[in-house]
C-alpha cells in the first residue's frame, strides 16, 4: 500500500517559526525557497506602481510577501503581491489576511510555478479572488485572469515582450511590461 501523506492544517502551520519558508497548500506543507534577485526586482517594480495608484485613489492596501493569506483550514499562502480594497479591509488581521484579497499577483519561479499555475489558481478561483496575475520572468510576460459572475477565472489579458497590463478592479492601475521587467 502506498504511504498516505499527513494532512496539515492552519493550526500546524501556525506552529512553524516566524519566517519559516513554507506555504500550506491543500493540507501539504510546501517549502518555498527565497526568490531570485530578478524576481524581487519585478516584485518591487510592480509594488511601487501599484502602491502609488492605491495611495492616490485611497483604494485600500497593497502588501508584498511574506504575508499570510488564510483561505480555509488547509490553505495558507504567501503571494508575492496582494491588493485588498477599502471595502474588504475587515479581512486584514494582525496575523495576516483571512479571506480572499481582491487581487493577487504571483511571480513564477522554478520551485513554485506548478503550484501558482495549477493548485493555487484553482483555490484562488474557488475562494473568489477577483483578479489573478501570473508574471513569468523567463518569458517576460503576464497573464491576467478575471473572476466571472459564474465564479470562474477568464483570461482577460496575455502579454509577452511588450504591451500594457490594465487592472479591471483597481481603477487606474496599469503597467507596461517594460516597467515590470526593468532591471
């Protein structure tokens, strides 16, 4: 008989030391090593532009990793960037965000791409993240998924090389691929 993997919960996850490089994905503790320098440059480029729009509009709060997002008892993620609208601020607690942020941006890395593209995609969709961006440093591209009225993600934009990505939920937030991938 194959060995059965032990399912973990938020209770187990919270016992890890602060800063432990793990995410809880469908009950599995998944180690996520530190990102590359280019990954962090991309994250910073997007954050600065997004923060400026959020501040100017008084739209809510934008945060960057590591910040815990608790979606249910078996899912605690640390997305690269999150936007929580002013209307949803009650999901922000001292220990993290309890519920789906309005927007999540994940920057792919070799160790996390499978989770970002498959498992986390499905969970973000299930819990009602309104907009999900997948940023691919290798291809210098962005895919933007918007939640439909049927609670399914729809590919709203797919850009590579050049072009401008515009958020459908954060009014005024747009960024060129050149700005995202500027090292």
